[in-house]
């Protein structure tokens, strides 16, 4: 039976609470974007209110605004060389910690933060666990002038792709770029597809995350599972 949105939210809260236990005094913490990360930010803010000294690095302007409104000090990307721990969500993940991310359009900053992080903890409700990536389309951030070229190249490697729109207008990222949502069906070889995407000029970042997550924490009902 499909779980209700309330049940999924409760699982996200449970996973977030488990992840935040790994945050230590004095840490620089990567703050994710999306509904799961929202609960982690709430938990981190509670630690700050209790006196824990930490600093955050936000993966989106929305996250930066939320964190600062809750009293979490936020650093710019140019102010940090490494991040101790990042807590973020995912649109899909497998048991070997391969991910699709970027449903919220923040994948480029999310990938930079993940790459800078000593620990990247992904939190999720049970609906995000899949046997094979690809049911969720792959978000791709593309430089506007290269949009048509990238769309053509995606077709050549077997994908169907659409420019993302919001309220009838092209979606624009915090970096001033566009998002293409690419469908390759179920992905047999994520590493090979990620490499092919990396080779397309004008493609800034894609939502396949491999070898970046050090831990996935999933809640299923009242149970917390670690991958």
C-alpha cells in the first residue's frame, strides 16, 4: 500500500534526527535542499539554540534563507576549503549508495558541496529506495546558450529530454541556468551514463551522484536503516 504524505514526512523526520547525531561541535555542515533536508536543518537549528557552535554551507539560496532565519551561521563557498559533514536528500537511491538528485533544481551546488564533504549523509523516506536508478528523470543543469546543443546531444545518447518549466516559464537555477529533465529509462550502467553526460559541452552538472554519499539513512515506518 502506498504510504500517505504524512507517513513519508514522519519517515523524513526520523531519518533527519538520526543523521544530525553525527554533527559534532565546531563542524562546518553542508545544508541540503528539499523536503528531507528541511527537517535536518530544523534539527541542526535546535542544536545551535542549545549552544552548539557550528557553521553551515547552503546548497541553495532557499536553504541559506531558511538556515539564517533559524539562527544557523551560513558561510559562502569562497570561505571554506572543506566541509566536515553534509546532510541532504535524494530523489532515488540504491543500496550501494548511487543516487539521483536535483529534483529541486539545486544539483550543481549540491554536487559541489558533496565533493567538498568528508562525510555526505543522505536521508530519505522508504519510497526513495530503488533496485535500479532511472524511474526518476535525471535533472541536468545547462548553460542557457548551450541548451539546444545539449538537448540534441542527449537524444544522440538515447535520452528524451524536456526543459523544466515553473508557472509557465523556464525554470532558472540560483546560478542563472536552465534545468533539463532527461529520461533514459531504467539505467543499467550509471557510471557509463554519468561519464557520457560529463563529456557534453555546456552541461554544467547532472543529477547522477556516484561515490559521493558515505552513508544513506532511510526510515521505514518506525525503523531506521543504514546503507
